[in-house]
């Protein structure tokens, strides 16, 4: 089931997703003490399966060969693993995880990719099913934004850390900080960037666009205005860590930052929430507030990456991007009249499809 035409990513959502949405009734789900109706888990998994299979049968997309080589290089015994970890000190949790998957997979890279992809897509659909008022629209945003390709075909190490945090979202909602911090620290052994969630777990609490969010915005603006001192501070902070050469290496020095079109595109949830802040405040839903604040963090972090490094800083916002996708359906449904909502959703879908085409045809050159 090798993906040869990337339009299938969207066609499957439209055809199978549309059929399942109509044919299979929703089920009651308890969310923060309230009963909400959501897609059945069976329907969700049916829709998700091809995305795991496509990720398993990937071509040489992105960093596939790097991960394949890493998988084959991982030793098969405990004693050899100890020696391997002494030489490979970066993100050792992923090395240990790969070790266990290699035992399970029997040296098959396809099984390795399948297990990782199945875990990732399950976390994504589980999250959208529970926290989005329109599962199919949020899922469409995840795929059409090319986040599916960017992370499940490419940055799978970091996205594994993202999914570990995503599946624990309820802990963040209920402000169970100790277990949440434990999960973040565990995820950071998979990919060190997960540590960004330590402050964000606290920043996103409270009402939408509160003082903590505005302070973060002020900090980002200050970092942009004083980008050279900011990079010097980062360099000092990263000294003697596994990321000690990030600021001084050729990739950072020659990186002109995230494209502003991409920054604007990923700011759509934050912009919508700011325009519709009155409705968000009236609802005063803890889940919605956290998702909106996550969307704001995504926008701010992308803004910073536009003026620093798209390759390094541009990878950080993925930790808060998906909660923003979950907030969009609620915002659209409550900010506009019934007729206007349909128009806005059509416009949103067309906009995401245009970005999908731009990203994989113009930017990546993999779509004819």
C-alpha cells in the first residue's frame, strides 16, 4: 500500500470520512464531567488505518533513510545496547525504544515504521475524537496542513514525543502537574525539544488570552527585536548539552527562518480565537481555553522561528499545533450564523487544500 499519489491523503478523508460520518451514529463521551457525542472509536480507527499503512510503506521521503539506518544499527542484545548508548548520548530514550521495537519487529524496518506510525496516528485520532467538536474537520486540518507527512513520514522521533504529551492532554486540563511533568521529562528522552512543554503546561492554563499568554507574546516580540542577544543567551544555555552546537553550526547560520506564509497559515486558529474571544469567554470551557492558548503559543513560536531558524525553532510549535486544530471547529460553529458557518468551513477547507498543494508541489516538489 505504497502512497504514489499524495492526493489520496485527502480523497480518503473525503470519501471514507464522509461515509462514516453519515452512516455511523455518534457515541456519548465524558469530557471534563460533561457528556458530548463523538465519532465511534471503530469509525475513527477505520479512518486512521490507511495513514499508518502509508507511513509503513513510505518511499525515501524526508529522513526515512536516516531512521532506517538507525534501526538497523541498533544492537540486538542488552550488553551491546549499553555500549551503543555510551557512544550515542543524544535522545537515548528513542534508542531504547528502537531496541525493543527491533526485538519485536525481527529486524524488519517495515514493522518498525508500522508500530511507530500506529502509535502516533492513534494518539492523534484519539485526541481529536475526544476534544474536537468536528473530528473530521480537525483531522482534515492535520493532513491537509502536511503535518501528517512532515511528522509521520519525516520527524518521527520528535513526533513520538509530541504524541506522548498529546495522549496525556487530560492531565494538563485537570492540572495534575506532577504526572504531567513526569510524562514531559520521559518524552524529552525521546526528543529533547519536549522540554519546551515544561513552561507551556503552566502558560496555557486559565482563560483564553490571559496575562501569561500576553507575557509570552511580549517575550517573543522582545526576542525578535533583539534577536542577536537572544541567540547568545540560547548558545550559553545550550553549552555542555547535546544541542551545544546548534547555534553555531552551518545549518543555523545559513537558515533564513520559517516562511512568513507558513507563519500566517499556522496562526489561523489563534487569529480566529482572538476575533471570537467574546464567545470563548462566554463559554469559559477549560478545554477550549487551553486549546486556544495552545493555538496562541503555536503562532508566537512560529513568529520567533521566522526570525531565527526555521529548521530548529520551526520544529518546536508542533507541541501545541494539534490542540489549536481541535479548537477551530468550535470557534467556527459559535462565531458565525448557521449559513455563514458553512461558507467559512468551505473557505477553510479550500485554503488548507491550497496550502497542501503549495507545500508538496512547490516547496517539496513531490506532487505532479
